[in-house]
C-alpha cells in the first residue's frame, strides 16, 4: 500500500478512544469519528454496539457514502427515542464529537460565537444534547484543525458541556459520570489529566513538536510525564479503513491530507 496518510493516522488514533469502553453504544459524529468507531469494532473491541446512523443496530459497521448493492443486515431496532433510554441516560454510550470551541477544562461550544446569548455574532446549532450527554456518559473529541480559534483562551463563548472547570462545580451536585477521555487533533492527542483536570498533551503526531501545539493553543498546556509519538495506522487498519470508506471521503476532511510522516 502507499504511505500512511494523516487522515488514516487520525482514524486509527481516534479508534483507540473505544478500546477499553466495553459493551457500549459507539457514536461517531462525522466521517473520521464514524470510521474510527467501525475500525475499533472490527479490531480491538468487538463488544461495541453500532448503529446504521438511523434506526437499526448492526453487527457490521456500515460503509460511508453510496453503497451500491451493499445491504444493511440489522440485528435489532433502535429508533431515536429508544436510544436515549437504552444508551444515553444509562451511561452506556461513548460519543466522539467535533465542537467549534474547546477550553482548558474540557468545556465545549456548538451554540454561538461572539456577542451574547440573545445577540450572538454567529449563531450555530444551539447546545442541543451536549449538556445531558456530558453529564451521563463518556465523550471524546476530534478536532481536524488545531488552532487558538478552536482551543480558546479563557472560557468558550457558550458552555454547552459540563467539563471540569472547578469554578462551575456546584456543591452537592453529582459529577461522577463526567468523562472526557481523549481529544484527537491534526497535531496531537490530549486528555484532561492535568492539574484540576486541565488539558495536557499525551502524544504528538510524527513531525509535530510540543511548541507547535502550544503556539496553536489559546491557553497554557501541560505535558504528560511520558509524551509518546502517535503510531501510524497499520496495514491491517488501513485495509479496514479503505473497506469502510470506499469513496475516500476521509481525504476531504484534512486539508490536502498529507503524509502522516510530516517533516519536523
């Protein structure tokens, strides 16, 4: 096969977010998180529960894009309303999402940018299910363009998820299920294992320095004791990715989709 691309590295990296989650419903929002969930199901975590993105439970991840003569073989019925009872409120879900803004304590925003709640400069989706999702089950993030406009100084413009900000913790409230496991970007991998659960860098993609990551982040980053290099996708993983994405939609997500082996 040709050289591993950055998109393939990111899919394999995101898939590791689902390695140790057990029998939970995997929700990958967007092509790369969805391919990552499918890759994890077929390699490291066969217990993952998958949906076709509509109303069926499936044992085999459904390929992206036009499917030709491919037929979905459902193993159960899971309409949207039932999904909340079966997976969301019970904590049996792991979602990987792509917010517009993230801050130092893992709070994220998909609602609006700038201005105020009643007079925003840019109106987006609204908070939608993020408040409940962040308090009831684990989440991970995928950010395709790591910059200080995404990883913002101070607090996000609208706090849509619970996160770990100690100043927003309410005495007596139950934050026991808040779990932001893994943040994957086009530059690095982060978690919330820093002081007071602040974000820290745990892995750098090949050819990327910590200084480059910090220069593109709006708040001071910590580093794990051992910062590793993100491994390339294996030949087996790349073959599975190609099967799940026969139209190469993954290459459109990352600008120019360079080789995963970037020059330092």
